[in-house]
């Protein structure tokens, strides 16, 4: 997708995706310095059905992979489904401890 502005709003703990000046999707997160928990992917209702949630998750994963200093915990069901559909990015996922 071209013509989009993707931003990491660190002060608000969220990634945003804008198109033509309109906010179309948000991905909230919590960062504890080791793990980024992606807690909620949300697309503004009037913009749903265009793949924006997938686009924002993809760009966030790309950003986190390029930084290389965090693992991801997919708390949001949509983010977990995205990782299931993109197994090439599974190396970024936090390991769950048994027990």
C-alpha cells in the first residue's frame, strides 16, 4: 500500500496509519524494554474492509524486526491470527514458558 503515513507514537504507546490525512487504523502496545505486547488492532469503522489492520500490523512487525531489540507478545486476537498467517515472522514472538 502506498500513500500512507505510518507512525510510532511512543508517548501514546501506539502505532498509527493515516491515509490522505485521515486516521484509518491504530495498533496499541505495551513495551517493557524486552517485550512489546501488541494489545489492540483497531480500524476506524468507516475504513474497515480495506486491509488497513493487516497493513498496520505488518508495518509494526517490520519496525520491530528492524530494531532487533524486542520480542513480540501478540495479546490481540487479530495480531495472533496475523502471525499464524505469516509464519516467517515467528522468530519475533516471545517464547512462552511452560507451567
